[in-house]
C-alpha cells in the first residue's frame, strides 16, 4: 500500500486528496494541518469548505483510506509521498512586499519533513509557488537530510473552486515536473501511477521542474488576461452601445479563441489570479524583464479599474451620493458555488461604497457574517493568511449588516448590487423586491445575471456590465 500524506487541509489539499482516496482504494491518504478547528471540521458532517459533490466523496472514503489529522509529524514520517499544499500568500512586508510570494509556510513545512523523515520520500509541490521554489526546497531537504533521499516533484493543481470535484474527476491535464535524473524520473513515474488510476495516460504531461512551475503561473495569467480583455471591452461597449455578451459570443466562435471564460464581470477574484500574476511580475522584474512585467501588470490594473468603474456607476447614477442610503449587496463570494471570499471583488466594491457613506446590507448564501466583517476590516493582502491566524479587527465596520435572505437585504434599499453570479439570484421575485424598495429603485448587475428588459418593465433602473445603458444612466455620466 502506498502511503500519501498531504500537508495543508485547505481548498486544494482537501478535495484533491479526497478524490485520490476515492479513485485509488489501495492508497492510504492522510491530510494533516496545524489548524485544529479545520481538521475537526474535516472529521465532522460540516466540512470546512463548501464545494458541490465534496461531501459524498469524503463520506465514501473517510475512515477507510482517507484520514484527517493534526498529528503532522507522525503522518509525514510514515508517508512515501508527501504533498505540500500550504498557503503561499503575497508578502506584506520586506523585500518584494505586495508582489513576491511569502514562502514562510512552505519553508517551515520543508524543514519539518527533513526533521522527521526516517525513510526516502517523494515531496510534491502542490501549492502554486514561484519558479525555482522546488530548487530551494530541494536544498533545504538535502542539507538537512541525515542521509535520506528526497525527490522533489512539481504537480500544480488546476482545479477551480465550485467545480473542484468535476475538475479532479476529469482534468484537462495533470502536470508532473521532475528532475531529469534516473531518480527524478522514477519519482515522476510513481506519481503518474497514482493519477493513472483514473486519468487517461495522454492527459498526464511530464516536464522538467521549472516548466511545471511556470506553466501554472502562465495558465492563471492567461485566464485572468481573458477576463481583463473582455472587461476592457465591456467599458467600450457601454460607451458605444454595443452589447458585451454579443461581442464575446461572436469573438468566442473563432475556434482559435474559443467560447469559455469570456464573461464580463465586476472583476475577477479568488486566491490565485492576482497572487500568481503578482508573482509572475516579480519574477520578471528580478530577471530584468521589465517590459514583460509591465505587460502582465496591466491585467491587474484593468481588474482594479473594473471594480472602481462599478462603484463610480453606482454613485453617479444615484445623484452622485449614496451617503446614508441603504444599498443591498447580493453575493459576496468571489464566484458562485463557493463560500470563499479571498480577493473577491465584493471587498473592493463594498469598501468603495462604504467610503462614500453607503449603508450596506449584504446577503450571500454561503458566506458567514463573521467572514464578511473580517474581510471588510482587513488591509489588502492580509486576506490570504489563514483565518485562524488573523485577529478580528475591532474596527469592523458599523455601516455594514449581513442578512440571511435576499428579500430582507433589499427591503427599503435604494439600490441592489449583484456581485456574485449565484443561480438563485436569477429566479428571485424581482417584482416583490421592487415593491419593497425606495424609488427610484436601481439594480447594478456586476455579473450579467438578471434579465435587463424584464427588470426595466418592472420599473427598475438597470445597469448591467457592458450592456447598452439605461437612458437614465446616459444622462448621468460616470464620475471621473
Ligand atoms: C482559478 C483557475 O481557473 C484554476 O485553474 C486554478 O487552479 C486556480 O485559479 P478559481 O480562482 O477557483 O480557479 O476560479 P475561476 O473559475 O478561475 O474564477 C476566477 C475569477 O474569475 C472569479 O472571480 C470569476 O467570477 C471570474 N471570472 C471567471 C469572470 O469574471 N469571468 C469569466 O468568464 C470567468
Ligand atoms: C489575421 C486574422 O487571423 C484573421 O482572422 C483576420 O481576418 C485578418 O488578420 P492574417 O494576418 O492573415 O489574419 O494571419 P494570421 O494567421 O492571423 O497571422 C498573423 C500574424 O501572427 C503572422 O505574422 C503570424 O506569423 C503571427 N502568429 C500567428 C504568431 O506569431 N504566432 C501564432 O501562434 C499565430
Ligand atoms: P489553498 O487554497 O492553497 O488550499 P488554504 O489557505 O485553503 O490554501 O490551505 C492551506 C492550509 O495549510 C491551511 O489550512 C493552513 O493551516 C495549512 N498550513 C500552513 N502551514 C502549515 C504547516 N507548516 N503544517 C501544516 N499545515 C499548514
């Protein structure tokens, strides 16, 4: 029996290991974490992350060949393959602050592996890290190894939240990077054997270490770039009367471009895109490639522009002031089907509106009040540190309340802002919402979820990203 241990029971480690356990009954998988509450949750009926299909997978394997534990050292010692899936936030201070990846958690995990190991191990880099991290980790391991042999592999994870289980069951590709030595190639083959239990051979790509590490950063940068490209177009559509959905559809029909990932939005969020691009930018700068760095920086600048453009639309449409006005915010997670709020555009939009003295009433089907308050009280870049390490700020904002129902959130509001594309927001009773709101009643749809014509018929003034403007909005040009 192969023993696998995964350090880090987060959004990546938890679902990935659960699927490995399900698909490989002959492999024993233990997921370990220093966060006791997180491990307790993994061992309970209320898993610490919301992910469609995850409960069923965990139920089928937990206690059989899938275990969750805080006894990090014991399980690392027993493992043949150790996945490292700890968080790699952006550095908040020191050299490269705001850009470089903070590898503190990674380094401490590597040192611990070297300390406790009594047999040879394959160490798999699962969290996204800067290119050449594997080399640094390899040095830590070999300099502390006491004669034990370590092989380092890079096996970046491409799952997206909300569809993690489907993505893991049926990945576009699995990427395994390793050393081009006989030992390195043997380790690649061992990991390949695990995935080959359910992934077709031709989708398992093997490369050298650096290519695997860079491919992950590149893939996320390309995806984010598509969104910034369509979002840039959305601004031009609003200015010219074109419809961004029609433009995206027509563009995506070109098979060289493809139809996916072209939905205009209030901006991309999530723990990966911004962090990975910042990382890429930092690596380019360190290599003297300033033009390349500037090219990728622009993807983030457009994303920030899109968020502030949205806030400006809200404020300018409502007579240039939202001071003291109740504004309902529907959706706080960074995308639908997840409770994750890391880097969600909702944080910047809400802060922007509160900055203009709006009174927010927020509803998201999966995000707790505590999480919303913590996010709105945090400084930028603090978001990626694990919640259990974050003190709750005493300045948690009093202009914000959190509701458990869209109708309650919108009652007596002047405006509704839709910031996450939850399916349930499509089928709300907008007539009922309209009747309960102050007039004129505004809807600002940051995700193109509502039927604009239908809402206008009800009486709403509607703004939808990249769609032809309501006559009202044409008369109220966005603030500079
Ligand atoms: C992303 C990558 O997709 C995944 O391969 C990688 O492993 C991790 O980063 P994730 O951040 O979980 O996954 O979700 P994703 O579906 O990529 O969405 C990221 C953000 O882009 C979300 O805020 C989403 O709403 C936004 N988005 C996505 C758009 O605004 N428009 C789109 O067309 C697609
Ligand atoms: C382009 C569009 O493809 C076409 O749809 C439009 O109608 C006219 O403009 P064209 O300029 O004829 O067509 O050729 P295309 O194949 O797009 O190549 C344009 C340039 O990009 C060439 O110099 C080509 O060598 C280069 N290219 C293309 C690359 O450098 N790398 C690639 O992967 C593809
Ligand atoms: P991701 O989205 O990449 O999965 P998360 O932040 O959700 O990231 O998960 C990372 C997990 O790694 C956290 O639960 C954190 O407690 C855990 N972790 C960080 N450092 C260590 C360590 N040295 N040992 C064990 N677990 C760790």
